[in-house]
């Protein structure tokens, strides 16, 4: 049972109102205002959890708590709020779990992120001692409930920051705060989680013309943790699946063919320049694909690995070669 659920006013509300008829709280986990963000390996991501009530049947949020989990690793505590309205939900103006508004770290997760306003109108130290704000999170006025940061894994793939186990209540319609603010339970609404797409290659274009002597620029990024390591960029004209098994659970997303053998045995050719080299201090490098007439009307895919040992494999990036 959640610590905040023990507040007398919350228990009273639960006894009076059915969750089936309650206002719902919708959550959206975002980065830069979107539920999807594309980053390089190891890059920092700032996230926000945004909440919005489903209807105007209340005077706004009185309390909320949710858990956060991240498929890319352990989470640090979310940030303590420094301004209204969330400042009213955190100690000392409000009430939160003993570890703080940013949640309790447990097995890599964050539990009970959030807090409650001083709906019981407590005036004695230490907490809570704040005044209640109404209309927090009403429809059409979504509110940032919590903010924090995380690091993308040093591996390519899609990872998810998920909100779950929502528990909340709202201030009852018509309340004035005398002698206290009565609250009603708030149902868990929809949740939009954040997808973090970790990609190690950025390209200038997906189509190049042979007759126009065009090239595709490939920006390689294995993350700062791999700075100074040797990379090898390889290619295939036969597709990306099932790929080539490298061992240690890694699969190079390039199907074996004569072009793959060529890029392996002839690095830094005129066709694939700077395909073998050393990553810079940020774990980055640049390469260039300049196809000749033999590539016309074909699709080339490129991916890179790190050597000594081979423990990093990028995704594949395609390039359509036209006349």
C-alpha cells in the first residue's frame, strides 16, 4: 500500500466514491514534447511526465503517485520541483514519500514519484504547511508532473521509459477549503510512454545519383564511452536480414555478399572512404559512400562494428543508388 494512501482524507474519499465513476488522469512521458526521441549511444535525455485530467468534474489534482521504469537501465531520482504548481505537492508545502518527490529507487525503478497537496490544512511544522492550488491539470491545461534525466544505453535499439501504478485523487467540485479540502479518488487514464531510439549512424541522404556523382555522408557515433576505439564500416547489396552472426549475441545487420567481402578486405576505398579508422574523443567518425555505375538501381546498406573486441554493432543505414 502506498504511503500517501494512509492519509485520512484519502481513505475517506475512497469510502465515498466509486473509481468506476471517477475522473481519470492521463499521463504522457515525453522528451522535447514528443513520445519518441532519437539519440546516439550514451547520450543524455531529459524527460517530463505530463498529466491531464479527463473532465472538469473536480477542482483539479490533489495528489498523485506513479512508478517509473526504464528498459535501458537504472533510473536516478526525478528532480524535486522548484516552482508551482508541483512545489505545492512536495515537502515542505506538500507531502511526499520519505525518499522525496522524485521517487524511491528500488531495483532500478523509481517508486511513488509525486506527492500530495496540503488538503488537510495542516499548519504545524514540519510538513505539510502549504496552501492548496485548485485547477491543477484540468482538461486543456496539461501540467508537467515530474521531470528527470537518464542516459541512453551504449547499444543501438529501442528502449522505453514507462509510467505505471498510478494512484491519484482530485479536489471535490464545490469545495472551499473549510474546514479542509475534501477529495475524491481519480482513476488511472491512458498512458503514453516514451520510446528512446538509440541510433549510431546519421546519413545526409537516402538516395544518390551515379550520373550526378553524388555521395552519401555517414556520421558514425558509438558514444563517448567508446572514444579512441577502432571502427570498421561494412556494406551489403543483399539486404539486412537475417544478417551475419558475430558471436556474443551480436548480429551484423548485413547479409553476406561480394560487396560485404569487398568492404571487409578493401577498407578506405574510393567507394567507401574512411571506412576504417579511430573514433574521436566523442566516439564519432565520418565516412563517405560514393557508388560507381555498378551500383546503379541497387540499394546499399552499411553498418559498422568496433574492433578489439567486437562488442558493438550499429544499425544498418540504406542508400538507394539511381542513374
